[in-house]
């Protein structure tokens, strides 16, 4: 019983982390789309964040805006 409770708690924590990454990823994308470009450092940060989000089981909710943002000019 305790193992199931621990696993369920771990899954809730993982979901919370994934949701936080999705929220931050979308916020950064919106910021960069608004400024209409990204710096090299912003691009690196964004792509690393997306990799972690996907590794955490991100289900693609942020994929479309991420891909759109990656088409911006890099300055």
C-alpha cells in the first residue's frame, strides 16, 4: 500500500514539474514572438527547456508555439 502511495505522489510531483515547464516554455515563446526575434542565448535556453519538457513526458501542448518561435530570426 505504501509503495503505491509513494508512486502516486511521485507522479503528481512529476506532473507539477511538467506543468511548470510547459507554462514557462509558453511564456518565453510568447515573449520572443512579441519581440519578433531571439538572441542566440534565448534560443539555446528555449531549446534546452523544450528538451527537458519533452523528456518529462510533455505531450506536445507547447510544441506548436515552440516550433513557431524557432522560426524567428536569431540576432
